[in-house]
């Protein structure tokens, strides 16, 4: 598949969603990452967009925090738990 501007995956977009999820859970970077089996430095690189979130790390986050790959990578919230999505929406409007 050809990468176009429309479907290009941007580390900055993924990082913004990671930040919103973490804040929705009320956790700092270290606790958030460690609960999913990621070190704080590793998680920090994803949340600050220094590295694109890897699939293994994304799967760990999905398992721990009940989020979806569609939301992490594409921003598609349709399969997120309703309470989590409402919290994320609230945070993104502030």
C-alpha cells in the first residue's frame, strides 16, 4: 500500500493519544508504562514522539488498558469502552 498524507502514520498523533489515555487513567508516565511492562524511558520515547509506538508495545498497552490498536494508531474510538472514551474526549477539549 502506498503511503499518502491521508493514511500516513504519524508518531505525533500516536503520542497525543497515548498522553490522553494515560491522563484518563490518572497515571504518570512511569506507572503507566510499567503496568504494561514497558520501562519509563521506553514509554517516554513513544509519548514524546521520538519513536513510533511499536506493535509489541502497543499490544501490551491494549491488554493492560483496554484500548484498541485502531485507536492507538488511527484514532478510531468506536471500540473503546464508553467511560474511557468520554474521559478522553473531556481531556482533549481542555
